[in-house]
């Protein structure tokens, strides 16, 4: 098995992972296909603002992808509380999830990620573009995976290490192999792990027969994989790819509308004193902004044309902006966000029913993310115990998400009124929150004897 994985890696070592090309799918044991590899590369490019349609000349990325994953990550983690009943293990766990938000964002963008313990309380977050999935169980849990580590000594001196984690009936087996190459495009020849100091203490192979679960936490998005039908994770914004492209393109149109509509004064070429210091290229370039005010044209006086002609077209930006907001609302619907999460909520009026339906859509998406994340973090706790010489039993992992997405304004206001009534909230705080007043104004507006909540 491991030899076939190494053979597979030889085909893809040039780009590591994600890989833009794979000559062939090795066998069913490798849970990766050409389609899936290409998709992961595409999501990564979109997330970095480097989508295929972005040319950084007329079309720029609005980075809507980052806005989408940031909103989901923030809502998921803002009200999350989690801990382990074992104090030592809890300290390791809290340290491990310190950077969970930003790494969850990457996982949401690329479909999946692994939280891999490194020992001594340290962990590594590995996104789906940086590991090779080998096998999943019937529940979609990743049970066999290959991590590839690269060490560059010089431009013509590279070392690669393949770390294969396999969980089966014999327990957990971890296999390590190292290779040396003179080129990043070639795997080279196998060498001893002792060649590299930090790899020297790693065993070539070790088995833990009593281990019955993965030695890492694996998270994947709750999105049905219609790309190749596998358990590989799908980007949270994959369904909105076409809409994101249209939004980026629309933003290019808006930019061009303002650029092409810059005011200019056309004057006869004879009215402009030549600038001898300008190059030929500079003379023929059109200036922008305030430097564009005067532009020389060959206007022939006496042919019904004035010597001076002001160019100041009417802007059509509102129609273009409305179109942009329409794309954004469709993106929100497609990925499972609420209206107003990335669009301007003031552009179009929504009924209370429509608003609640959007909130329920977002609630369902976030709840599914939380369920998958809870399982990932639970496995991480067990993995931390394993790598730090602690028992993987005898403790309790508690993870709770207090979702407030569905709490609408009317319900929240009623709750605040009840809090005022029992003295848990002051009338000043109530007015500051609901009437958007500063403290001095709120105090001024409250009668000395206030019995009724406005």
C-alpha cells in the first residue's frame, strides 16, 4: 500500500497538494480523483483572490469568499464553549484551539482540514490542499491519510518525508519514509530518516494495537459532494462560484463606469502648449483624475465645433450597484447565509417572514458546521491525550454552541423588558440599546418615576 502511495506522490510532487494535474488515479485505495484535485486547487485560488476570471486589470476579486467563510466561522465560534474535565488535558486542548477561528475559515474555504498533534501540546492545522486522503470509513471519518513534509536545504537540495497514518483492525500504524532530491520536480531516492536531524528520532514504522480512533481531528464541511461522490470535503462557497464570478465582473463594470465618466475638457490641440520633456508614449496616453482635466483633440474651428468642449457624461452607477446587490443576495441564498450578511440590507425591503426564513437557512447551515466541528474537536482531545502520554478514557469532553441566530428583534426586546422589570437591566441601558442614545441622553429621557417601559 505505502509503495503505491509513494508512486502516486511521484506524479504530483511538483505541485505537492493541491495538484493541478494527476496522470491517473492509482486505485480505489486513494480517495482522490482528478475532478476533486482540480476543485480543491480552484477553491484555493478563489480564496486567495486569484480566481481564473480575475485579471487585476479590469476585473478584481471582491474577496467575497473570505467574507463568506469569516461570517460562518465567527457565528460558529462566537458563542462556543468547550472544555475537558481533566485539567492537564484541558490546558493542552485550550492551547490547541487558540487559532481555531482563522483555521476554520481556511477549512470552510477548502472543504476540510485536519488538526494534527505534534507532541508537547503543539498542533498543526493542515488544510485539504496539504494532505492526501487515502481511506474513509462508512461514516465519512478519515482513517488513512498521508502527510508530506518538505525541507529545502538549497535550490538544488530537497528532502521529502511521507508520514502515513493508517487505522484498521490492527490498530494505528504510522509509517515514515524520507527521500532526497536535487530538484523540487523529482522525488529522488530514499534515504534514512536520520539524514535530517529533526526526523532522526522518528521510527520508520510503529504500531499502536490498542488505538481504535484516528490520532488527529478531522473536519469537513456539511456539503454534499456532487463532484466525485466521495467523502472529501466541498468548499462552503462552491455552489456560488458562478455568482461570485458575476459579482466580481459587475464590480469591474462599476469601476469602468466611474473611470470612463471622469470629467474632461476637450480643447483644440493648438491651444495646448507642447511639453517637450514628455516622451512620445506619454503624449499619447490619456491622463486620469485631476490630470485628465485638459485633453487635446484636433477640433477644427469654423466647422460648427467649439474650441472648448466639456466631457461630463451622466453616471449610471445606481443600476450597476443594484445589480451588484442582487448578485450578493443570490450568493447569500446559495451558500446558506442570511440576507444582509454580505449584501446591503437597506437596498431592498424584506418582510418579517422572509427575514425569518433567511435566518433559519443560516441557522441550519451553522448547526451542521457545529456538529461536524464538535466531532473533530472530540477526536482532537483523544489525539492530544494519546500524544502526551495520557489515557484516552476517563475524562469528559463538553462542547456547547449557544446559537442566537433565530432570536429576532421582537423576542430580544421582550426579554430585555423582562430584565428591566426584575432589575437585571436598567432603563438607561434599555434606551441606549433600543433607541441608540448615548448615556447622557438616555438618562435625560427617563422620568424620575418611571413605571412604564417605552
